[in-house]
C-alpha cells in the first residue's frame, strides 16, 4: 500500500480545506500549473507530456484543458489514486503505476508537488528516472512549495496528507536537475496573491524573481 492510497477518496476535499486560506480551491492551483506549462514549457500544441506523481489527475485534467491536442500520460505509485482519475482523461492517455507501461521521449515531464513526498535519499533517483523519460529537447518541470513562505508552511502543517512532507528549497531542486544532466535551469516563483487581492494577479507574470511566492517552478533542460 502506498501512502496516498489512503487519501484517494477524499484527496480533493482535503486539498480544498488546506488551501482555503487563499480563498481558492485546489483546482485554481492545478490550473495555474497547467497554464504555466502551456505557456512556458510545451513546445507545440500536440506535444507529449508525462504527469509524474499525477495522483487523482487534477493537474493532468488541467493540462488537457489548456493543451487539448496534447497527449497526457500519468505515473503514480498509488494505484488507488490512479483509479480515481476521470475515465474520459484516462481514455486519452496511459495512467500507470508501472514505468514499463509508459512510452518515453516526452516533450515535458511535470512533477507537481511530488518531490516533497519522496524521502530525501530517494529524490535524486526519482528525478534521474523522470529525466530519462524525456525526448530530445524535452523539459522537466518541478513545482514545489516554497519553504520560505510562512503561509505555505502553515498550510502544509495543517494538511493531513502532508504529515510526512519534507519541503525543499529551490537550490536543492536545482542540484537534482543538474546531476541528472539537465544543466540549463530556470527558476520562477509563482502564486502570490490570494483571491481577496485578485486584481493584483496580472502582476504575477513579472514577479517570477521574487522569493515571496507560495510555490516555485524549476524548469530543467539539457540546452
Ligand atoms: C500531493 S500529491 C500531488 C498529486 C498531483 N501531482 C497534484 O498536483 O494534484 C503527491 C503525489 O505524489 C505521489 N508520489 C509520492 N512518491 C512518489 C514516487 N516515488 N513516484 C511517483 N509518485 C509518487 C503520491 O502517490 C501522490 O499521488
């Protein structure tokens, strides 16, 4: 049994409670990440993307929404989470807990809030494995909670499925990418304003440098 099997029935509800402080539901954050991938990472509309640690498919679903022509596959160690993925999404890709069932040569591999659930000693192996699934010119994108943001830490502390989470700063994430051969890295802080300050959100695109974001995105590629 994998850790997230126990949360597969109510993952989305628990997520919604833990992020409610922002005035948004979990869907807002999944859509935010998918929009980021569509705008900054996907090389073309009909690209192939692997959602590594896809869980119940929240980010996968949003990737399909923003990149309808793309093929979205998913991988997760929790079979019960995979079982909860929308059948319409599953019908258009491969969602598996066995790597051998997946293709390879992906244009992008996305890890959305996965790495902090992997034991530190196992993180390099996971990132090297994810990098090995990239095709020529492919990009690896890691979305992580920003441990320097006190509101993020508070949300993590209160979230039942984050009980064993160990957050990691951008420099640690970058090291995994570089050691996997993805030497060109780009860091963007994301998610700055709660719903109450929604009118300021158009500024977020120019705040990628600012370490106050609730999360960050690290993109790695060979060149
Ligand atoms: C917080 S959930 C995030 C799910 C999804 N990416 C999202 O943003 O909604 C973390 C997921 O990582 C998965 N996970 C944990 N360790 C993993 C590993 N070594 N390989 C693949 N997935 C893993 C868990 O099973 C869980 O589904």
